[in-house]
C-alpha cells in the first residue's frame, strides 16, 4: 500500500494528461502480451501482435525490449524503436491515443461535476481517497508514505500498465510526481481500438462475427474444443463453422490423437493481415 498525503496546494496543482507516450506504453505491453484475462480488452491485440512477431522472427526467438522504465521515462522517444515497439504499438497508436484522450476528458468532466474527490475515487478500484490521504493498492511497489510537499501530482491513464503505480518527481512529468492508472476498455471500446472507428472489421462483415472470431483465434493451432471454449460456443457449433472455413480454404485440419487440430492456411493468414 502506498499512502500519498495531498495538501490543499497539492490538490490545486493536480492535473490530468492523456499519456506518457508511445514508448511508455510499449514498455508495459511486452508483459501484457502473455498475461491478462479475457476481460481486459487486449485479446485481439495479443493475437494480432503474436502473429506479427512470429512472421517477423521467422522461427527465431523474438528479441525482448531491454529499455528500463527509468530510461523510458527520461528518454521517452528512442531514435530507433525496438522491433516490438514497431509491431505492437505503432499500428494502433492513433486509436490508443484517442482512447487515452477520452479518459482524460472523462476526468475533466468528473472534476466539473464532483470535484477532485470524485475523480480520485472513481478512476480505478485500487485507488481510494479519504482526505488528506490517497491510498494506492499495489503489488508492484513497496509500501511507503509519500508527502508531495505542495508540488501537486499528475494523473496519467495507461492502456498497458498492469496496475496503478506512482512515479516519483525524479522521473515524473515536468518534475512532478505521476500517478499512472490502467484503463480497461469495454467490448465496444476494444472493437474500436483494434478494428477501427466503426467497431466492426471488414472481415466480420464478410464472414460473420463468429466465423471471423474463430479465424482470429486460429493464429495459434487449436482443437475444436479449444476453439469452442475460447469463444464460449458449443462444440457442435464450432465444428460447423470450422467445416465452412476449411471448405473456403482459410484453415486446414489434421488429426492429433483423438482430436482434430485446426490451423490457418496461407490464405487464412493473408486475410487476417
């Protein structure tokens, strides 16, 4: 638990920005690639990014980004972004930035409607404010007490940060401590993030939502039962859709012990992009 003491001056100087930058998001995105849950809104991003990484690596291990968080914050835009940065963040950056700007604007409306009390208690379940203490529940940083000393604080939403974290003034934004908190887009917001503004990718319009989602799930080879479980549909329904996709030439199926293992054909990979 981190306890931050906010004086009247600190509250008056607290501001909200939309993001700490593309490199900051990329720093946390690597760990989010393998972790997370269905409800975090990152599933389509994970599947598409893993596919890009496999193609780029050509069978070799994909290089892990090595920049520390401190260096990322002090030199936020590297002259030569990592391969992961280029594949995982750049293709989506305009939409990610739009999502974070929307969160910043929501904070602004919250300040007008309910003041800073409302904002600090509504942005994340691991943040709780009871004047004069802001409590940050976190497993990633040691417990401590922080007095801002009148500097104020900057709030910064993040799509890929796994949990709230407090960045001290040494690395903060314009010399001010930063409280980063993660936002989790809902289903409609996630569609808009990963598929475009209309929230309905062309592939879904062409194949139907279920078949398009099945095709997307096969970026990694899966059995019929695994596909059904991933999409929360029955095995007979999954089998029917898989048969249609196989006849269309998008997937291929081979036997593995007592089950069928489905994977994308070159045509299936091409249509997914």
